[in-house]
């Protein structure tokens, strides 16, 4: 039982020592992340505008009336 307790204690101490955040490690600044997100939003808006104009051009070329039947004239 003593060996199990020693293994448990040493494992707990090792985990506590290695999983604790270092005091100087505060992560990245949020500013670059905000700039990246804003850039992606601008790119997405530009892509939506481009696709909107592309589809609008195709739709403006579409015929607005159905063609007459195989007889040619409309009775």
C-alpha cells in the first residue's frame, strides 16, 4: 500500500508541476487576432459583392418571355 501511495503522490506532484501555466506565459495579444478577423470579414464582404454582381449579370441576360411553340405563331 505504501508503494501505491508513493506512486500516486509523485504522479500528482509531477502533473501539478508540468501543467501549471508559467507566470510569463500570458498568450498572444488580442490585437493581431482582431486584425485577422477584420481582414477576413472584409474579404468575405468583397467575395459576396463579386458573386452578387456575377449572378446579377447572368440573370439580366436571361430571357423574360417564354418562346412561342413549335407552330411559330401565337393563337
